[in-house]
């Protein structure tokens, strides 16, 4: 069954707030669902949870844009895609790891659940980064977190491919500098003759059998945005070929997040 992204009421949280467990989650099982995120306060750093079929899942900690996993938002549902881990529960939830979170753009005012701190849920480990301002930036200003691209061999010619991943229905955000910086560094060092950009539209096969489709023009938006960002740099004299695919990529419930992407091919002389 295929569904387009539309606002829907979030699943009630009564089953896991006041009752026992309903289903047994197995380690290694893939899981994909859409629901409201929930914040649980702790004595150290808040954690993010969500419910699916009567079970509570731990998604991530409340960190900043330097974290590999960007936390969801209240007021919006979140698409959760990942693998059930055998790690001990965190904040009362089964750990999903690795996990890919996509904040859906439609506002859902029912997604407003904040749980108070409880001693039994206090975290025994520190937050991934110390307190203080984040260094995250859009576009190409995030140099300290981005490894420099390797210089091409002398006289080398050919094509090098870079993949820029996206959240569901997402465009460039705080997590993208490390990907775009690699493209830019390599293109400058290789004295590129042409840059080819292809935008893709993805989807997500949910655990309930439904397929969630990205908006029809998202591949076009992604390709054009990446081209605009690269053209605004020292690569203005390079030849750009920009295209996109309107049909969504096929999905099977495993690594569907990889379908949401832009592929940049740097052609070297």
C-alpha cells in the first residue's frame, strides 16, 4: 500500500506510559514507523523517545548539530528508520541503532509530550560534547569537522562520485557541510572540467506495510540547491550538468534512507 505524506494524528501513548509491554522487539530487527517524538527529562541531558505498537524506543539524546543523529522536534511527527539493538534500555526505551530520523514538515500539535525526570532513568554517561556553542554551519563553513579530500594523482583523469544523503523530504541542513566540503575540495584540487549533479526522490517502506513517498519535486529541489551552492564558490567557471529523477526510488524496508540523495560526479581532466 502506498501513501503520500499527509498530516495524521499521532498514536496515543497511554499503552506505554501506564501499562505493560505489548510486543517483544527482537535484536537485529529492522523497524520503520512514523509517530510523535517524546522528550524525557533527566538530571543530565534530555532524551528522545517514540512509541510503536505498544513498545517504547530510544531514538537519541538532545544534542546539537554536531551530533551524527539530529534530534527530532516537538510539534512534528518523526520518521524513525533503524535496527533494534541489544544494548541496555536508555531512558526506558529499547535502543534503535543505527537510527535515521526525519522530522516531517507538517505541524502536528498533538506531538507535545514531555515526561518529567525520574531517578531510574538518569543517564550514567556524559553527553557527546561539552556545554557551549555549536560549531555547526550551513554550506561550507564547517571546516573543523570535515576531513580534507585527498589530492588527485598527477595526470589522473576520470570521474569521482560523491553521495549527499538527506532526511525524508529534506533539503540541505546542518549535517551537510561535511559532504559538500568534500565535493568542493576535490573539485578545486582536481581542476575539474565538469560537475554532474543528479537529484533523487526517495521513499520509505514502513513496518506496517505502507510506503511513504517524498514530495514529487524533491529531487529537482535538491539538485538545484546543490548546484547553486557549488556555483557560489571558486567553481564558477566549471561546467555544470544538473538533472533529477521524478519517480521515487524502489524501497524494501532496508536502508531506505539511502534512496534520498544527490549524486555529484566530478569529472577531472
